[in-house]
C-alpha cells in the first residue's frame, strides 16, 4: 500500500502539472514541482540532522536506565496491559518499558522526548520481529497509538493562538481533548479488529476505566486554572516531569553503582546511527508529499469536498479549515502553515480558525511518523499500519469538527 500511495503522489502531480501547463493556467508549474522536490529533500536532511542531538541524549539516558533495571521494572508494571495488546511481546521485555515512556511523553505533549523514546521502542520491538522488513503486529499497534495518542496538554497550539492574538488561547482545549481521545480510541479499535485482539478483556477494561478516571482528575485541575496562566503552568508541569524522568534514570544507575558516564556515551553513539539511517525513508515520503501539494492536487481535493458538502445542503463553514486536516497526515510543518494561514485569513477566533487549531492538536503526522519509525529499523512492508493510522486520523478530524460546532457553532 505504501508503494502505491507514494507513486500516486508523483503520477497525480504530473497529470495535474501537465494540465496546468497545456492550458496555460500555470506555465511555470514544472519549475515549481522541481523546486518543491529539492526543498523537501533539503528538509528531510535538516530534520534527520536535527534529531541527532536529542536522539543521542535520550538513547544515552536509556542505556543507563536499562542497566539500572528501571526499564525492566516499568515493563513488569505494564505487563498486564501489554500482554493483551501485544501478546507476542514477553512480559519482562525492555520494549514494554520504552513503549510506556513514549506514550507517556506523547500524553504530556513532550515532543522532544517522545520521538527518541519512540524510536527506541521501535528498535526494541524489532528484536522480536521474525521478518525484519515486515511490520509486526506489535509494531503496527505501537505506531497507530503513536500517531493518534491522547495529548493532555497541547501547549504549542495554545502558544500559536496566543501569538495570533486569541482572546482565550486555551479555549480549544476541550475540543482538542475530545478529538484526540476519539482518534486514539478509533486507532485502538481498528487495530484490535484487524489483529483480533480481545478488547473486552476485564483487565483491559479496568485499565481503560483507570485511565478515564485519571483523565477526569487531570481535566478538573486544568479547568480550574486561570486561562491566562494555563499555558505557562502546563509548560512548567511538563518540563518538571521531564527533568524528573532524567534524574530518575540517573538514580537507577547510581543505585547499582554503575559507571553512568560511560554508559551514557555508549548509548549516545547510537543516536547518530539512528538519525542518519532514517534519511532515505524520510526523503522519499517528504518529496512525494511536496510535489503533490505543489501541483495543486490538494486544492482540487478541497474544492471537491466543498462542492459535495454544499450539494448536500450542509453547513460549509468548516471547509475553510480543511487544508489543515488534509495536510496533517502528510506533513506536520505543512499542516502548521495551513493552520496559521487560516488564522491569518479568517481570524484566530473565527470558526475556521478554531477548527484548524483543534485539528492540528488532535492527531500526529501519520506518514512522517511511519517514515521515521519504520525507517529507523528498515521496515518496508507496512501491512495494515497505514489504513489503521488513517482511520484514526479520520475519526479525530470528524470529532474535531463536530466538537467545534458544539462549542463554537
């Protein structure tokens, strides 16, 4: 499926470009397509090189935590849950610890920590993969949960809205929480259905109930905070927790009287290798997305949706925010640019502006995460990962739009 999708980006871009050139509507279209491909190639290298430092940092810390027994302890604690979601992963395998750390970082909106933790988790899961070039069930579930994971504190969205002059930067918090929760639930149910997981297991239901209770407590605390201080306090809590994790990793090594410095350097060396290894996969995906966008295919798709919605007699106010929704699975930076463009055009507190912000905060960038995570371990056959990831994206986008109509319509 990935091969077909990737080729479609180029073929559709070529057909659209040829039409624009022959019709005279855009004589420079092929120059723009080539410029987009070169720009995306440069961006792929910039992203990979930008990951080197943070990858080296966190893989170094993970090496200490592994030898200190902390990761194994986390794995044992999470075994009852993951034994049912990832039955092929042994209960005490380090992968369960790194998976837990990644999902927790995503939950708290700690992007700088989530990516290296996720890459570490994918590497750990790869050690159990009998077919190294084909994604395993556990890797697919982890990827989908990553692209749709619940984000409790979407701090960056609040900051963008504040920069654009929003009266209440955190006004989209509840719609974002509803949308990202729906995305995660849809992703889990879709993967569970394909992989025939027993999601009605009493242990799973107990974990879900506990998570719902925790979310309710966290939500009550967040709602009680002054809106003008919410972003600042959210960032403070996130950074405090993140640095506490670093100290906890180091203490696990100190407790066992390990040479923490040497272990850190040993683990950090892997960061360089992993970051460089993902360049070809990231390059392929970003260039395909770049030419698809530059050819105007995305605009054609948007016009078609607008016409269809109007033909059904439905409200079309949300359509102006759809560029963000359509770009989100393809490119994080592209979706961010679309969101800011919508805010500038219609106003940060306009309905399209709020929908765009909600969509931006509700899901991850599916194809970017797929290229980076699967590319880091050399997986080429993605099986049902893309379909399940896009199903989660679709659920998040639909609920984001519905929630905005409910709160702001």
